[in-house]
C-alpha cells in the first residue's frame, strides 16, 4: 500500500487507482462465480476497461444480488476464511461476508489510516464503546486498527453508562469509538452522578452509525447537543459498511470523510445509474480493491450522500463524503413531499420533551406512505402533540401522526436483544 497517495496530485491518484482496478477485475474474472458469469453474460472484455470512468460500462451490483446469491460472491475456498461476519440487515435479510487473513490485515490497515486521519497516534488510549461480537465487522476492525497503530485499547462494548464512566475514570482514555447518540446518555449519567465531563481525560470521539453534520458540514442537532454539553471534546464522523470493508473518516477540518484510494473506488450515482455532480445527492457505489474473500464490483450501497473533490486544508487531495442524508430503500413520499428518516430525526432531536422516539412508515388504505412517530415523553399532552406537529410543518411542510407511549416501551423497541444498533426507523411498507 502507498500511504502517501492521498497527498499526491489528483492525476497521480487516478493513475494509481487505474492500476489497482485492473488487478481487481482480473481477480474477479479468475475467482468470482458471480462476476465471471456477469462478464460472460454482458460480453464484457475486462482488458478494455482501463479507467475508473470505464467502469460505467458494467452493470451495478445490488443488495438483492447479495441476498439472492450470497455464496457466489465468495472467491476463496472455505478453509481460507478466518472470520465470518454479517450485515445488519437494515434493508433486508443479513448477508454473510467471509474474510481471509489478508482481508483482516487490510481491515486493520484501513482503520489505522482512519485513526491517523483523525489525528490519533500510538500515544492515545482508546475506549471501545461498540460491540466486538454479534457478527459485527466494525468492532473487530477498530480493535485491529488500534493494534496496527500501536494504541492501547479497552474493550468495554456498547451500553451501560455506569461501566463506561467507571472505565473512563480508571483508565483515562483519550479517545472513544462510539455511536454519537450514546454520548447523550453518558452526559445524562454524568449529570446525575455529579461527574464534570469537561474534566475527564477524553479528548476525541470517533463516531459511527449516525451523522454529526449537515451536508454543508455544520453540526446537526445531535452534533450541537454533544458540542454544547461537552465543551472542548473533538468529534469526528466516520462512514462505513460491512459490504465496503472500508471507512471514510473526517480529518481535523471536519469537512467530510476522506477517501483512501488504495482500498476502494467510489462513484456517486443517481437512480438511473448516471454519475452526479458535486452539490447533488448521489448513491455511494463502490468497487473493492485488495479484498480477497468477497470483493464487490460497482456495488450500490443504498446510502445517499454529497461529495467534494477540492483539496482539503489538511493537505489531502482525496475526495470527501458528507454524512449520509438518507438510504435509498428508506425514501418516503409523504403528502407530496419526498424525504428520508434523518430529516425526521433532525426535528425530533430538537424537542427536549421527547425523551426517545421511533419512526414508523406504512401504507394507508390508498397505498400511499403514512408516517407515525411513537414518542416517549414524561408529560405527554395535546399541547405537546400540537407543538411537535407545528414544528414539522414549519421544517418539512408536512406533519406526521404523533402517538405518545411510555419511555420504557420506546426504549425496548430501540434496543432489542439481538440488535447491534439502535433502532429509530421501522419500515412496514413491505409487511
């Protein structure tokens, strides 16, 4: 791998990726049952695909392909598989991925680059606030990346604010890997326990699973809450997925997650599969580089983002991604308005009376989308319901149905026993 390629001129980065792409295509043709069949069916001569732009001649791969023909993506014999993980199944049935020894090394290298992008060094001590089990790739990746960088790491896992604070006060970590909404629980616990958060050793958090920023890189509601409640704490967003076996991580500038050209090729496509321009929403579409077990070619992730190509003030010349603005399979058409769940979260996160909530989408008798927001509040009332609806109308022009339930009921929905992530969105349209 070329660690310095991210700082090289754009033309040099493009040539580097072209060479990596040709290696990846040759590997897929030789090893992948799914892609070898696709090349034959589409009469694709991979020798003629010389550039990243030339990839557009190839069909894209979808989550449905992975679900339907999961094992046909495997490029190595079973005995070469060291670790088996699955996707979270947010938009369908979970898909398994098998990783070889080299894939685990690549995963560690990727996370080391991510941590270095956020300014971490071997002198840091990391508190891992995400699970490392439950078939979850990310937790293992963070552990391996910390080892690769040489950091100390304390594997606390997710949840249990009391244990997290006990660890922070005993171990004195300088950085934490965490889902950002969990920081709000840590802050609430600290207030109850009389802990001064700004006197803790924690200096940085690397955040997964939820965005901290708006598309213009300003802090969104969640980011502002953490920033205001924990002064001086530096926050870095990272965007990743099991399918990508890769993560885009922010630098100190906080202007989007940086691409690592030696590990992945990324395109941004509209619904028709055409590339979008900067300033337009596009679906993240990736091609694996250097993956042995289950590499993917032009895989449509379903995640909608903005991208930027201008050089960053940090010195890197790689493209950058905004936080995820929505997921293709979660798009809602409600009373003539097209929106994604994060737009609803942004409203609800600004309502202090709403302790927790879950967004449900379903089809009404006419077959069109309806939105129900189940809200946990300490003092529910008609006045609060009206105020929530008025805020929705002022922000997104339409108001969903609001139903108050106990805080405990919503908590149980958000954190089911078998889930690796907090659940805030339930799509019943396919039920």
